[in-house]
C-alpha cells in the first residue's frame, strides 16, 4: 500500500513539474525562431498573425539581418509586416516613452537664450510609392511642432526616461516641406517597402546622454547644429500609428 502511494505521489510531482515547465515555456516572448518554426509547420498566415497579435510578449529581431533571415526562411510578407507592427506597438509593460501629446509633461531645452519648456507633439504616419523603391513611409508633423526657436547651435535637452535614451529616442533633423509640414523619413528595409521603427540614417544626429539623477537625462548633440528644424523622436509605444516628437528650431 505504501509502495503504491509513493508511486502515485511520484507521478503527481512529475506532472506538476512538467506542467510548470510547459507554462514557463508558453510565457517566453514570441521570437523570430518561433515564427520560422510556425512557418515551417505550414500553419498559414492567418494563424501565425493571430499568434503575433495575441502573444503576451514579443521579442522580434527586426534589424536588417533579422528581416533577411525571416524572408530567406520562407516567412511571408504579411507575417513580417505583422511582426513589425507588433514590435512598434511594444510590450504592454513598456513605460519608456516621451509624454503623450495630451499630457502636461514637458521637456526642457537649455541654450544660451535660457530655458524653454516644450510640450511633445503627436504627428501622423503617411507614405508614398517611389519607383524602384516601393512604399516609403514618413512621419509628418505640423508647422507648429517646432515653433520653439533658439539661436544656440549647441543646446542641451533634459528629459525623463526609465532607460538609457539611446535605446528609445533619436535626435533628428526634420525636412521642411513646401506645404509647411515637417517630416522624418523612416528606414526602408525593402521587401515591398517594409520599414523599421527608426528614422532614416541621414536624419539621425549623434548625441551623448548623461544621467543627472535617476530617470533624468541630459542629451547633448555631438556636433554643432546648423540652422533648421530638429526634435527628439520616437514612436508612441501605446499607439504605433502616432509618432511623437519634441521639436525645436535653430535660427541663423
């Protein structure tokens, strides 16, 4: 009797450990390897995209090399687009973002002209079709987004961020279009015009980031900024369709 009880108890423990192992495996972020495995199993785009949208957490590699590997492994364009969209939206736990456009939070710009507080502005993503390139996506902001003007070519910016700013924020130079809007062109990885979540390299300006106190960072450009329109840019992690910028203008 005791031997039977021990055997039952033994299998019960094994079952619990196995169940915990399966649960832990399911909680791991969905990644490129898993998407490739699902593709190899020929589950179909509809099922794989549903998995991407409902996954509790994702950790996709959407670098140029990552996208090339996905394409070479047979992952469809629709699935890769879904991966890019989910990566842009970010995890439900993501908190590292610029303040919302409807927030009272501000970012402080320091220059020889003094301190200026700037409210982040939301823009829109748009696209056009270019010959031999395909779909080109860009972020568009209104003229008023950079109504804050200074003459100092070496300003610094104070911003709150829960992680090193280089991981989530770009300092960019904006292009002013004839209809008085400001745009940032997004990187294009090919494959029918799919884009990454970062600006085109030509518009990115290097900067150094110093943490003055926990969560408070001072951003300083690594080179003199010529006259024009600039801003701290990132996607709104809670709404991938709305880019956010803290804009300013440098006058002659």
